[in-house]
C-alpha cells in the first residue's frame, strides 16, 4: 500500500509508520548524546545546527524540504504532485527530532567511554527498530530516501549502491561544513556515525530474523 501507487492505506499502517519515524528519532537523539557523532541521515542538519545555533529539528525539516527540491530537479516530469507529501513527512520528521532531543535532555551528554558506547548501541538499536517498523509500511519515504530513489533512477544504479554513496556523502559534507565554519571535524559526524552506517542494516536484518522466528513470516523490507 503506497501513496506513490495511489492505493488505499490502512490506518494501522499509518500508525506503524508514524511510530517508526518517532522511534528512529529516539535513536538519532541517543546517537547525538553519545558524543561519537550523529547518524548519517541527520549529520548535515546537525552540523548546520551546531554552526547556526538553530534547533536541530528545524534544521532537519529545512534540510528534508531542500532534498525534495533536489529530487524535483532530478526527476522533472517524473516527479508527481503526490511526491510533495515528502515535505509534510519532513516537517513531521523534524518535529520528532526536536521532541526526541527534549525527551532525552534529562540525560547528560556521555563523557565516559562505556556510556558513549552504550548510547551509540542504543542509538543503533532504536534507529534500526524504527526502520523495521517504517520501511515495510511503504507509505511515503523520508526525503533522504526519496532523493536516493531519484538518484538511483536517473543514474540507473541500484538503490543499495546509491544509498551507501549518499550516506558517505552526507558524512563528508557534514565534516566539510564543520571544518569550514567551526574549525574542526568532530561534532556532527564521528566514529559513531561510521559505525552506525555500517551496523544499522545488519541490526534491521537481525530484527527481521527474530520477528520471522516468532511470527512465522518476515517483514517486507524492500526499499520504498
């Protein structure tokens, strides 16, 4: 069931979709709290937030909307009005980022290595679980995934290959922004960002295996 295919969407899928997006942002907040770097998906808006002092949720929303614009420029006639729903998803995603950071504000930034590792693991697990809920609904992709789709289509390359390239690009871009405007590379992206990029996919697959073990069926984790 997919907005992009104009099929009817069950309300249960929408609830699962929204909950998945929120849990993803809890994972993002834990990653930031780890002081080892944010996740690739928010590394650029987090860098912008550190540079400007603007709330990361607002930066994330603006970033997601900007990605929709790039997607529009890439797809041109193939970009349908319904794709603009990603703008509303971006607003929701950004709001969830702010809410998650507020919720975790009671927890101090990690300063001890074992706490940093713990927060990083929690970040990866929450983000993976959010993806496990969000991806199978196949409703509307977050703009980061929507842009990845657009690049995949225009270059005729696989989504998986482009996803890796895009994640690396976000990390490098966040490093460049941090160095140019803050004078250092750390903060928005670090070793934790790289570990998360390498581990989240595996964590989602493991969750799917556990789900299949107890339910007798696997979740459809095809990309949107």
